[in-house]
C-alpha cells in the first residue's frame, strides 16, 4: 500500500512500479504470480486518483511498453471508489 500525498510518496511509487515490472520479468515466476505483480489498484476516484490512473495508463502505453513489451499487455489497473455515488 502506497500513498500519494508527499513528493517522497511519488518517488516511492515510481520505484515500486519499476520493481513490479522487474519482478514480473523473472523467468521463475508463474503466470499467476506475474499477473499479481502487474495488478495495480488505485483507491479513491477523486481528482488525484483519476489523474494518477491516467498517468499510469500513459506510462504503461509508452515507457513500460518500450522496456517490457512482453509484459505490458498483462498489466491491469483498477480504480476503486468507496462511496455509493
């Protein structure tokens, strides 16, 4: 679980994304483990959560696709909202 409130949180998040793709690229991982490593969940559909999902999608389409072309298609992003609206 990571937060996105401070600049240091953004740096931790960037590192965690890179680590997730590095872990998923290990040849010893099963398909199920790889799917779990590349599943990202953003909680909170307010302005920050929605903006982050958009940026994450852009990262997956551009940067991750360049460095991890075999894995990027397996990445999943889920946006969750806790209210009933």
